[in-house]
DNA sequence: GTATTATCTAAGTCT
DNA sequence: TAGATAATAC
C-alpha cells in the first residue's frame, strides 16, 4: 500500500494503530485530515466494512470531501457507506429512525435558534415575565448549556447551584420557562440543535437494545476536532465506543474555540485518564505555513497557560514576516485590504480563491464587501445571515414544515396570517390560550375548533377554515409531486409570490428573487439522485427539509463560487487553509471581544482564536486594525489589539511608522492612535488638548450631532480632528511639519507617497494616507 | 383587523 | 444601520 509512504513517522503511527483508543494531538497544518482519511482507508483495506465506521467531522462539507479522497485511495464506491458527518447530522439521522422510541414523530422538525427564541418569547409573554429582564437570548443560552450538560428542565430546577445563580442574576424563573419550553417543543414535534445531542443521549440511556445495536454497528469511531466537543457529545462517543473501544480522537487543544457553546477542553486533556490503555501520537510538523507564520503563531499561543506540550515546527521556507497594517476607519481598512489583494494578484500570480479575509464578527464583512466590489474583485461570504434564515425563505419553508409536521407551532405562527388573510393577533391569542388550557397543540385546536371553547367569532373561523383547506390540499400532494413541483404550487397558491411580486422596492425585488432562488434550489435538489442509499425515487420536500436545517456555514458553496476571495469569521475558517490570509479588525473590544475581557479563560479562548486565524495562512498573513469604526451607525474609536503586541517581534513587520504605533505610548501621542484619512470631526469632547494639535481645518461634521455614548467613553484618548495629508494640496519644495519628525522639505511626491527631508532626522518616505502633516510654507 | 409610522435597541462566535 | 416592536390612524 503505497499511501503509507506518504506519511511521516507520527502520521503513520496514527494511521496504523487502528485497534484500541488513540488520541492524536495534531498541531495546526500538521496533516490531520490526511491522517483521518488514510486511517479510514487503511481500515477498509484491512477488511473493515465501511458500514462499521463512524466518523464525526466538523462540517458536512469536510465529510463529503473526505469520502471522495477515501474513494480515490481505495477505489470503488464503498466509501459512501461510511457513517460520516457532523454530530448533529449523523445523530439526527439516527434519531429519525428511532424517533418513536422516545415519543417523537419520525418527521420531527428541527428548530433553529430563531425558532427557539421565538418560542421562548411566547412563553415569557404567557408567564408574564418581562423580556427586558428575561432576555430571550440569555434564557436560550441558559437552557442550551443545561442541555449540553445533560440537564433536563426538572434537573435544572432541582440543581441548587444553578438555582442560586439564577436567583443572583434576578432571573429565578428561568427553570420554569425551561420546563414549558421543553414540553412545547415536544408537543410541536420539534427538537432544537441541542436536543439532537440531548435526545440521542436519552435514546442511548433508556434503550439498551438501541445502544447495543449502535455499539456493534460502530466498531470504529473517529472524532475530529475533539477539543470542541461538549459534555453531551462526549458521553455519546463514550457510550458508543464502550463495546470495542476502537475510538480515535483527533484534535488540538490550542485550537479550542467553542467553549461558548459548551465545548469542554477537558475532554481532550482527560482522554488519557478515560482510557488508560490509550496511545497518544503527536503531529508536530507543520506542512502548511512558512517558518515565520509558524513561529509567530507559537509566540502567540505561548501566552496561554494550560495546554498539552507540543512543539510545532516546519521545514518550509522562512517566508515573509507577518505584516501589520493600520487604517483610519473600517472602510479604509476594507479599501486597504482590497488594494493589497488586487496588487498581490499581479505580483504573485495569485487567484482570487487564494485569499481569505477573516474577521471576528460577521458585522465586519460589510466594509470588506464594499471595497472588494469597488475593485471588481470576486468574493463570497460564508455565514452571517444565511440564505435560509431570511424572512421570506423562512416563511416559505414554514409552509413546507407544516405540511410535514403540522404540529410545528413556530412554523404555524409564521404563516397562518402570512400573506395576510385576516387571522390576527386576537384570534391567535385565543387559540393559544385554548391550546395551553387543554394541553395540546395549536394545530389540534384549529383543526377541531368546535370542540374547544375558544370564543373566536364566525368570520375568523371561516378564515381559519380556508387556511386549513389550503394546507390539507398541499399535504395531499406530498406523495404525487416532487419537491420542486410542490414547492412551486405552495409559493403561488399561498400568495407568497403575489405578495412579494407586488412589492417593487429594491428589498421587495430581492425577496422575490430569493424565493425564485429557493425554488431553483429545489429543482436542483429534485434532480439530484439520492446518493446515500442509491435510491432513485424522486426526493420530496421531506428530504429537502431534513438537509436544510443542518447545513453548516461552510456547507453551502456553489460552482461559480470556486474562484473567489473568501470572507468568513475565524470560527468558520477552522480547518481551512489559504495562501494569503487577511485577519482584520485587530482591536481591543472587538478582537479580543469586549465580553471576553472579564475572564482569563475567555481571553485565552480569544487568543486561541487568533492562533487559529494566523495558522490558516500558507504563504502570507496580514493583520490590520482600524483606529475608528462605525458601530450601530455611529463612529467609535479603537485601540489596537493586545494580540498584536503579543506576537514576538522577530516575526512581525509594521507597514506604517512604528513610532506612531498607538499601543507603544498611549499618553505622549494620543492623537497618533488615529491616522488621518478621513476628516471625522470628533465632536466637542475632544478638544481639550488643543494646544498640542495641529490647527483645525474645516473638518466636515460627519459625526452625529448627539454624541453617542461610545464616543464619550473613549473621548479622553480620542484625537484632534485628524488631518489627512492626502487632502492637503502638497507640492514639491514645500516645508511641512510632522508631529514626530519635525520640519522638513518635500523632495518628491508620487502615488500617495512623499519623500521628505527632515531637518533633524534626514530623508523619510511617508504615506500621505497616514502621515499627519501641516504646511509651514 | 390591517397598514403605516415612530421608537427602540441590538452586533459574539455556530449547529 | 436595521430589524423588531409599539403606537397610531384607518
């Protein structure tokens, strides 16, 4: 088998030790995917039935790619039988086939975060709890973390620690909300994301026969990104592996970035204790990145305390240093990045697909998008508000959902009066009360209106009857029509298409187009054969919906997206690599996020996130920050991130004058934190130190008249009205003054750069964009 | 019950 | 800025 020759010693050990528990600590870029792929191929070559292999990956796309690579190695089509996918998709599949054992319908709905929060809002209203105190997002995250720790609502209410936490936070009723939430989901035949793991645990705990079945089915279990598993996932793996203990976990504690959703880094740190017989292999050679990148990344992660000891190194070329860029605003940052990409495409013969722009928060994508669009650089965005979360898409999908599972309360509430058909709030309130009083679903109430004492008037009853007729007619076509045909029928008969078509605003047109796009997607889906089991029956809406809910951020990629610059959050970038990476927004309170600043553990997670960002790069990494950016429509000033300073200086290169780097001396140079491209008048709060400022020029007031609170907060470090040298009418031979370098004569001007001979320090080249100059004469 | 307008408040990361 | 909700008019 020649594939073994393509592996280094540690990789080969990790591939060949197929029996018993194995932990692979895989440094960034150390060929982890290769090991997983070859290990599975090796298993199959040794005669293991692919059907007996369970491989849990972090995205479905990764699973698909891995299957393709395995197929290439082993030949044939056996690889399709491997159980491979994300935890959520693999176990939702198992849950569907075992659903009735835990009292769920086979066609249970999967509630996304939005559905879950809407339900929580409804419950809060019913319970008379103030949404301002019981913020739905917070309640949801309390419930979520309870589920990830396998706590039912009843257990939550009994747990004294949790109860005292909630009492201290003045939210003692969260447990009650959880109880109602739990039962409402159940009545709706719905599971949220956490339920997919939670209910799997319930299934395996309460049904020994089922546990036994899957224990023996999954003779070999592989778990990728093990550092990001939570308790619920951990127990699933542990239980399933208990029969054979052929469990191989792969991960890197330095890349653990999902503690916020319950991931427990201890899972990887404790593996040896869990399986005393286990073998550990460390992959330490990085094949991805240059020496400078690897060394810089190591110097970053060194600032964290608890980690598994390892020495990531590379024998790749030294490469360029990490470049640090500074911009005046978020929009300038975008322009700068777009320009750099544009130039590199020519200078390095690179393609758009060779570049990635990574950021901490989705909101940062907009400035980048705009700049790329202006330069005509093709790009694609992953994440943010995904296609399937847009209102019009969710509306149409809600029709689909209700046809498959009429008890789906959240879907029903979205569509019973959309498009408007005269079933308003009053009627729905009455129905809701009747459903609660009779401990049943809303669907059951409206299908048997005369059996419940709802008090709804005759007019509304008729309208509800019409809605029911329509839904029943859709449902009756589920067998006879394929997904595309039925989807089309629903979009037009329901009135959604008409409603959107009549809206001629740009947003309305775009919504209409989105619906068309969804229908196109349905068509494509219908025409693709079901590869999983070779089934040639046309795929219906049922199958479509099951796919849709669990698509991950990076799963959606169309053909035409292939040669484009990638924009994504660092979280989404995990596991990916790009020749050129731009990590933007390296600012305090953004990255690291403000919310991480209160705890050491959170800050360390942010640092690991930065480590992940840096290690995505093969050839070059650029990091940048803006000295001001818009947040909620108003301008705030930013300090460079502490992470920049944490990179060992041997591997860093500043693209602007380092003496003006703000973080080096905050006090003496407070204006230097802000470069001067844009003349943002910074409001009344900033003129206290006027004497040290260059004379104010007529800076347009672009800051809102009412000083935002954010601005106030930072105003003591805020600059004078920044003066852009670029906006001055400079000429050769002029005498100018620079804050730092004193007076000098302009010797040359070209392309935004000025060569200035300073009296004290000699000739310097300055970028007009950044330099703060005043004309002396 | 519905449509329009005014006001509020939220952007932290993902399945 | 933008979506969600409350207030208002019809």
